[in-house]
């Protein structure tokens, strides 16, 4: 009996240890790209900092609450001969543990609100792009430029993604995260996105830009970003939009301003170019492209 | 004279259930109906679980190996509908049916025939829902949230989906009315409201939530129906409607709905922890107030499910602040449970183990919930696996563990025999290990950028998805131990009336197994006082 109890005790202790390791192990792993990316805009960094702040607040509260609980589980057990106390309330304790969370929340709410206010301020953009979601691709139209095109899942991924394709996804570069024509924007420019959809609701997300906005038919949503680093940033549609929801990635290429200008020049007369592009020219797509 | 009355009472006691199938079809007995609800929900738990395993099997590796994306989407949609409306909600109604009359010293539910009806609607509703799997166009695949315009692309299954949701709502509303009327009118005359057990309190609050929001859901899906078949444009932009309005209406139902699934769980845990700590519940009254505050707040936070739809800044800030506030009453509950354990004399039978895991793991789900409240961060978390991890933490080691705890806790009272404790502990440990293996890695893949509801994913998420899938299969198999416990439930030693060590609650004053009719005469003042956690 006694031995059984001891085995049981060790078992419980070990399992709590395991749980703690799982939790803190997670934090350690977070450093090798299993956490939210810090991103390449001022606001993505702020978002990341908010995320880490609230995370550590939770860890702190968790350590206290679980600490007390684990202490109690170890010390206040019948097998250790603990005699039950008989108290059933304590006004002081109850006031304290109502008040402290309120204070923590208030302190959290201030930076959270500040970031939100900045996120919503899409005034005075340097350029605007209309993003339209389709089942299952994106369309980008650059306002005040003669540039508009569809962005489809890259051919390599299309081949590999089929049921029993026989192609190992690991052999495909950026599997499901690559497109035929990425959105191209200049570094440092304030880019305003006007996001809508043509059929069902989609959502345009690039984690490193900290932008996620629903593309809704009949509604034009506004958001913005200012990428501070040249590079290729990948994201996905995040609102269930039918069978190929998992296959409409977003790729944004942030380039130097003159490279952007050069890219724009190659794009003039984009309409012809796209009418001739077979992989894109589904009949309704051509129609929509010829706006 | 006196002996005639005694004989009559005795006669009445011996008047047992009808025989055979009729007993179950026509029963108006709260215990029989409770049993029906519980068995039904267990069957649904396994069906919904099988669908989850289809999902996890496909997601075990990147690339499509087993199912087409359409079918995958049907599986996620049906899994959610079945688990929410078919498993968790009916299971708590089952517990309510069995326990509430016994906890408040009432002979039965107030509206026994409606009780029968509200149960028997459910097999019909889910029969219809499951039949859509075999219809042209497949089962609904637009997500359990049924957002238009996507849901309007459902094939022949569409009207059947709407009709089955109507039936589920009807059943829930009738069940809720019954519970409210029972608690308010059938309670032992000497029992004050604050003397009621927390399980009864939480169910009273839940029942009001159900009555408030199930009609809202019914309205929302009816508008979908008329948009599809009768030319209206509630949610169709082309006709002047607004697809976002559906989301507002849906989540006005949907957010109270999540508390409908967790408040009764709080109730169960609040019954079990005092029993195995051998101490009265800490802060009985503040539990009631906290539960009521949560219920109130649940009505003013719905749009935190929609931070990416493009709301005005003021709206986003309001919903962020209101959502953060929920952490306060929820925290009070967790602190009260810890306060109950503090300086107790704890033992760790299966119900207690499930309850302790509930407190730990539900709190982890609460933490990720607090993180999700921060709007800017939520924009990154939204519709990723981080959200999937969050709500599964509050629903599986939350609601489901509370249900398991409750089942083990009251099983001896139902059957009259002690269940197999060794098997129960195996069930607990395997479930706890696998539930964490399944859902903890989802936090990481979500933060790293994996959206939810996708049948295939980029290769950097492969390892954690493999872990999740192994965990899910392990968790599924672990539940078979529970079936074993139920099948051998009457093989153990005879249970005493109290079953546990001096538990508080009127249900422990009646024999084990509880006779077909209990509390034909209401319990007296003394008995009520000595079996209440309240100091009032």
C-alpha cells in the first residue's frame, strides 16, 4: 500500500515535470523560428513585442498559480497525513486576486491600444494596390499604374500537391508558398492595400508584414504596411474559401526603389501579356483582368 | 391510516420503469433521459472523433495522401458540428437531467414529456446531418461557422444542414426551459438559491444563455436558407446585403455558446474538488457571481472572433477591452479551486485527477485566450493553428475532461457499483499525455504561420504535425478504456450511499444506485444546510 502510494506520488510528480518541460521547452524552441516572426515593419515588431509581453505576463501568472497549486498538491495530501482545514472564504484574498488581474490588464491594455491606433492609420500612402481574392488565386492591381495581374500557386507546387502525385513535397522549394507572379513593392514606401473579393471571403496574410485582412465581396477593406527590409515575404489565404483554400499563397517581394521602377516598366501593357498567358487565362479571369 | 399511506409510498417506490424499448422511447423519467443523453453524446463523441482522426491522418505528412480537399473540409466542418452540438452540449444536458433534480431535492424534471421530446429530436437531427455525407456534393464543407457566401456553395446537403441546426436548437431551447423551470419551481422549498450547488447554479446560468442565443442562431441560418432559395439578399453583397452581418449574428450566438460549453464544466469541477480535498468549496458565493459575470460579458465580446473583418478602430478597442475583462471572473474561479485545495487533505481518485488536469490545462487555454484578446497580436494569430490550439485546450482538457470527471464521480451513484479504478487511472494518464501531445505543438505551428482548415501545408510544419497526429490517434484509442470502464461498471464492489469520503450534496443522501424515483418528499432544512457549500 505504502509503496503503491509512493509510486503513485512519483508518477504524479513526474507528469507535472513533464508538463512543465513541455511548456518551457516550447519557449526554448520558439527561438528557432517556431514563434511569431518579428517581421520587417515597425508595426510587425510592435505586434511581436506585444505578443511576447502578454506571453511573459501569462507565464508569470502561470508560475505563481501553478506553483501554489503544485505546492498544495504535494503538501496537502491525505497520504502525508494532512488534516483538512475548514475555511471556506476570505474576503481579503478574494479582493486581492480580483484587483491584481485588473491592474495587470489595465497595464496591458495601454500598449495594445497604442499599436492598434497606429495599425489603423492608413492616411497618406505612397502607393495603393487593390487586392482581390478569387477562388483560388489573388489579383493585384496597382492604382495609377497600368499594372494588374493574377498571382497563382507556382507550377511546381501545383504538380506536387495532387493526391498521390508521387512528388515529395520536401523536394519542392517553398512548397505551397510560392506563386507565379508575386506582388512587388519598393522598400520604405507606405503601401496601402485595398482588399476585396470577387466570390467568397478570403483573407490576405503575410506574417512578416503583420497584415491580415479579410477580402470580402462587396466590401473594400483598407490596411497598410511599410516594409523596411528588402526580401521575399510569404503568406497564405487564412479564411476558409473552399476546396483549394490551402493553395492560394501570397508572396510579396520588397525591392529597392529603382528595381521597383524597372519592374513597373516591364509591366506596362500588362493586359496583353496576361491575355496571352495560358496558365492564367481562364475565361472569367481574362474578363476580370481587362478592367 | 398511517400504514396505508406507508404502503402506498412503498407501492410507488416499486413502480419501476417500463420494459424493453418502450422504456426508452416513452420515458419521462429524468434518470432514464439523462442516461439517453449521455449514451447519445458518447456515440457522437466517437463519430466526431473518427472524423478528427481522418483530419489528423491526412495532416500527418505534407502532401495529400488520403483524401481530397473537399472531403477534408467536410470532415473539419462535421467534426466541429458533431462535437459541439452532438457531444459536449448533450452530455452536459445528460448530467443536468441526472443530477439537478437529485441535487435540489426534486422528484423529477418539471416538464417530463418535453424532456422526452427534447432528447428524441437529437437522434433525428444528427441522423439528418450525418446523411449529408452521402449526398451529391458531399457534406457541408464551409466550416461549422457557416460563413456566407461560401456556405451557399454547399451541394444538396445545404437545406438538410439548416434543418438539422434548427432541430438541434429546438432541442437545446426545450432542454434549457426545462432546467430553468425545474430549478426555480421544483427546488426543495427550504433550499434558498444561494444554497444550491455550484453545478446547479452554473446550469441555471447556462440555460439562460441557451434561451438567449439559440434563437439567434436559428435566425441566422434561416436567413441563409432564404438567401439560397427565396431570393433574399441578407448576406449577398450583389443584392445589397452584407456578408459580415452574418458573422456578427453568428458570433452573437457563438460567443455565449463557448460559455454554454464551459460553465457546466466549471460546475462539475466545483463539486469534485471539495470532495477530494475534504474541505468546503472556497468562495461558494463568489463562484456564483463570477459565473454570472462571465455570462454577462459573453454577450458583449462577440466581435473578437472577427478582428480581421475591417471594423472601425473604436469597435476593435471596445471588443479588446471587454474580452480582456473576462479574464478577471475566470481567474476568480481558478483561484477559488486552488483555494479549495489549499490546506485540504487530498486524495487522487480518477474524478479528482481529471479535475486537476482540468484546472491546469483549462488555465493554459485561458492564457492563450488572453493573448488572443490583444487585437494587434490577434491579427497575427487569427485563423491559424494557434487558435485551434487555444479552443481545443478549453474544450478537450476543458469541457471533455470535466465531463469525464463528472462521469467517474457520479457513476457509482448511477450504477450502484464502484468502477474499475485502475482502468480509470489508465484512461486519465493516457488521455492527459496524448491530449497535450496533440494540441501543444499546434501553438508553435500556428505562431510560425500555419493557417487552420488546410488539408496540406508547407514542409517546415511537418515535425509538429506528425506529433499532433500521433497524439490524436493515441487520444482516440485512450477513450476506448473509458468504454471498457463503462462496460465493466457493474463488476466492482457495491457502492455505499455516500460513495466517497463525506461528500457534500443531496445526491449522496439517496441510496446507490439512485432509485427510479428520488425525493418524493422534499428534504428538510437540516439536511439541506448540512449539504450545502454555502455559508448562508
